[in-house]
């Protein structure tokens, strides 16, 4: 697992059918101190509803990512599996990881199914 910050969304007109109904996000990896590393990845939003600027938890391992999506044949390696609220460093201080926003309504859906 890694921590990253959502930089934006990725749009593709032609996709593998297993990935067609998922949001694709551009994620900047973060160093342990919270600074961007300069590395990035395209990850699928696994139903968490992450928005631009939010700090997220990323699963970067193919078998686990396919398990999260519920499709053992999906051509996917990286998924966003959570939104990070705060990070506690070794010194014990708690740092807010994502700027406070008005919460947007969550859409309930089954993994692998498109919300209507």
C-alpha cells in the first residue's frame, strides 16, 4: 500500500470492458513527510469517491486490486481503496491529510456494477 494525492481524472474513449464503468484517477505518490515524490500512477477508484486534492490510500498490487474489483481477469494493478483523514507521525502529532470539504453524498453500489 502507498499514499498519494489525487491530481485529476483520466478519460479514455476505448477501454477494456472490465474497466469501462470505473473512474480513473491520476495520483501523485507522496513521501512519508507528505511531499510529492514526482512519481505518479493511474488508479481506479474502487468505489470510495475520491476527489481532486484528497490524500488517498492506494493498493498497488495486481491480485489484491482484482480482488477489490471482484473480477479475477480484470487487467488492473492499482486501485484507490480509501481516503486518508489524518496521519500520525512518530512524534505523536496528528496532521490532517486532506483539506476539509463539504462532504458529497456517497453513491451506494456493488463493486463491478455501474451506479445508475
